[in-house]
């Protein structure tokens, strides 16, 4: 399954890439492989509530058991992944949480030119105090906000790698519902249904021109949030390329228009883009650039959020046993009708030691800083962590 063939539902199809280590898995026969694993990390966070002053620190212990399944059945490929994450905070047990993630994906090549795919994703997650729905709440008066996310997606592609034209139609249904703190979260529950199509035209053996159009219909469960209901239409034009196996990428640029069913808020058209480029000058070193501009649903501030994001990541292997990861990102949030703009800079550096291919030992430093024009919304955070990943 090619990433350009399935722009939406591919995110829910998990394979061996879920592991940093090189897992062999347990062969069950008939093309079915099970990949169990577990991650353990201990971190020291000097600002767990993202406060601008009088910050709170904590040691956080996280355990993430997981299991993946790959089934290559010939014309059909099925993937599944399940993980739960348990976290324990030394400062306040009210911050402890248990999250769950389940994804299922299937890709079926009916003929050499026709393929269909489907995906399912269920995430039982939470907003830490000081984030999401709790950004403006007094941190010691609330429990973390718990929520459930459900995503269903499907796509159909007509075409082949050697064909001049390929067409993909896709549909995705996403829903988010909070489970507690109802007095502030009831107005945040919403559903989004997206329908779109992408046309890819082959202009050279290594390059395709892309045209992508989509429409998302957004509805809220609570009548108090009905003024935010409406649609988001996007039209993007770009290209994908794979040059000599060292540089691959995809970049699309265009417009996004958000319209509201009621006249309470003004419709808005904005510049939009999404892209990623991967450069591997050597087999053991890869630099990745990701950038996007999107219109997202609000977590309580403003009508919606205009978001811009840019990230540069460098993975380098010094040897079969030693590797390094460096990442820097810049995130901008403009809370439309909320009189607030945030800019967040983040930097991560980590060293990985792999004494065997099924085990990674990792130590890292994460630094983040947010500058906001809203009073009390600035913060600086430093996280030092050590951990291990084991996969079979």
C-alpha cells in the first residue's frame, strides 16, 4: 500500500514500524506474524502543568505493553496493533492515567489496477492537566480530562504505479467524546465526516503531480456549540517524487475554506499546505522535514484553531549498536475569535544503545517553550528521560 494512494486511513494501519527495534515477530504460518513488545521509561519533568510560574515537577514512570499482527494473505494484507500505556506520577497520583490504543487496517488488491483499503482506530486517551480542555483551568482543581476517539476510514484506488493516471477516493468518519469534567467538556464533543479524492498524474518515472480535494462536515453534540458547526473544504495541488532512492517527498499547497451553518461567525478562507521530504545521503543517516498548515477544532478557546507546524528530524546510526535522534519543531496556534496566538518551540536529542536487535536502551532530553499573547499562557519545560524498548 503506497502512502500517496491512501492519504487518510494509512495512519491507522500499523506494521513493524511501530517498533524502533528490529523485531522478527512470531511466525504463525500462512503469512501471519505476531509482534509483541513492551516499552518502559522514567522521566523527570520540571513543569508537568505547563505553567508560566510556580511550576510543579514530577517523576513519571510509563509502561507500554503492545502487540502487533501482520497478515500477508496474498492479494490482501491485514494489520492490527494494540497498546495500553500506564503512567504513574510521583508528585500527585491524581495525574496517573491508563490509555488504550487499537488500530486495524486492511488493503486488498482486487486487480492490477483496482485496490481498496479500510481502517479502524480507537483511542482511549486523556488531556493532562494544563493541556487541551484544561488549558485555562486551575490545575489542582481538576482531574485529567478523559476522552474516546473513534476513526473509521475507507479508500478505493484505480490505477497502477506504471499508469499515467491514478485516482483515489476516500471517506473518513472521526468522533471525539469526553467522559468526565462535563461542565467544561460537553461543548467539545464533535463528529467530522470527510469525503475526498486525489488524482495523481505521472510526469516522469520518479515524479507525480497531485490534485487533492476534500470536504469535511463538522457537527457538535451539545446545542451550546452549534454555532461552530459547518464545513471545511480544501483544494491542494502538488507533487510527489522519489529521486535516486535518496530523496523522497510529497508537497501540496492550496486553499482551505471554513464555513459555518449559522451566521454567528464569519466564513474564512486561508492558505493551506502539507508536505514531507526525506533525504538519506547515506544508508545510515536520514533527515526528514515535515510541514503543514491546517484548520483544527478548538479545545475550548475560540471558534477553531489555525495551526502551522514545521518539524526537522535527523536519525543517524554510528554503528550497529549506537544511534542518535535529533528533532526540532515550531508550532503556531491562532485561536480564531479567541484573541490568542501561541508559538511553541521544541527540541529533542536522544541517544540509543542497541546491544541486540530486539532491545533498545534510550536516554533523551526534551525542551519546549511557548510564547503566548494570552496572560499566564507562557511556559518552559525540560524533560530528562531514560527507557528501554523490547520487541520479539
